[in-house]
C-alpha cells in the first residue's frame, strides 16, 4: 500500500477577481442628484432656530425634539407656505 501525501502546509490562496474599470453612466441612466442647496439651507435654518428656542427656553435638557419640531414648523411654514 502506498503512503498518501499529507495536505498539511498546503494553503489555499484566495481567489481575487479582477474588476474592470468603472464606466461612466450611459445617457439612458440617470445620475443620482446631489443635494438641493435650497433644502440644505432650510435644514441650516431649522438647526439655527432650534438652537435659538433651546436658549430662549432656558437651555432645558430633554426638549431637543420639541425645539426641533417647533423650529421646523416655523421655518417650513414660512419657506413653503400652503396655498389655500
């Protein structure tokens, strides 16, 4: 009977697939739009107003969400008024 070769010391190398270069989107594909500066500005204004409310209310802890919602309501009603 012949001796079987041992597999100790044999390491399997990971298979690495080559990736082709990233191609530019074709004219039929839509690129993901970047953030709209108008909404970035609105977010900044809400943030600033929420902080103002926090200060005006005596810097009370635990009311951050309420300050944010109040600020959001104020800013959005001025920025995007509902027509009616």
